[in-house]
C-alpha cells in the first residue's frame, strides 16, 4: 500500500512511526524538530515548474516560472506543446528545458504518460518512469514525487544534503554514495519520503549550529540538493560559504 503525505498530520504520523521503527532516528528528531509538510502543484504544471528551476538559484527559478506561468495562464500541456520555441526562449527558458517541456507535453497529449497515476505506484517504479523521460533526472523525479504527489516512499538517494545529514546523524565514516543510500533507507520503507523530510530539516539544524547556514538562508539548502549537471556531485562546492563583512550574512560562493 502506498502511503501519501497529503497533510501535516500525515507527515507527523509517519515521522513518529519511523522513530518507533528505527530508534536511531529519535535523536535526529530531537535535534531537527518536526518537519513541516511542503507541497507543490501536481500534474504538468508542477513538473514544469521544477524543470524551469533546474540548476538555477531560487530567485532566478521563481522569476522564470512566474513569466512562463503568466504567459500560459491557465497552464496546460496543450498550450505548451503548440508554443513557439523562440517565444519560450524569450521567457528565459534554455533550449534544453524547452525540448524537455515540449517532449513531456507531447507524451501527455498522446496519452503515453499519466503523471497522476504515479502517486499510486511503487516509489521505485514511479521514479523509473519519470527518469526515462527526456530531460528528467533523478533529482527532478524525486522532487516531483515527494512535493507534487506527496509520495510517502519517494527516496532522493542522490540528494547531497540528505547524504550529508545521514553521514552525521548515523555516525558514518563518509558521506554515502547513491548506491549506498538505497540499503541504508531500506528499513524505512514505505516511509522513506517522510524520512527525507526529517533528514533535510536535520541537515539545516546541524549546519546552522556549525555556522554554515544563517537562520534566514533558505536558498543554500536548495542549492546543496542539486548536483551540478554532467558532473559528479561534490558536496563541499555546493556548501562552501563565506561571511560578508559588510552585512554579516552567509553568502554562497559561486
């Protein structure tokens, strides 16, 4: 049976079940606190918004998605499918993202793809379905399953912040690889998605304590979860920050 995280109560119930299932998560919850449920719009609009934000800062992603969603309001795959590429480019989309969005729009139009049914599928099967689509990598697939569909067992094994959080919280000698993340999370099925929410919050709590993240720095965690396109993820490059002597805030190093 697929577990869905549709409400805050769903998430809290899942987190409490995880702590009972795996006592190692008790101290993690004590430090992190209870996560807040984060949800995004489902369907093509939700997936398109994630694609628009790939490899961009939070502010840049929001600006581009704002222009795209306004230009195609109400937003649907049929409109996007017939839109001219040069028009989409003027809205700020790269050629690669335009190709991906148009491909997915065609798949939906031809009914070869149904995004809604993924919420009921096994998490690994749903992940595989998404990553077979042109331009959809593991990070995009996991974020869609977790935040757009509320899939309770979606597991972002390649997420750098989750990997680092688990290294610290589980006392591992090194940050686990994607391959190693799968067996580590096996005891948490079918609630791996809830575990991911907990590990993200734990990561932020630990890094704040270490002075890596400021209390209002919301963009850095997002950046840490995005492996660089075409490169092997290196956590230190995503997390290195420097203090601004003028403002006393942590500024991500570019």
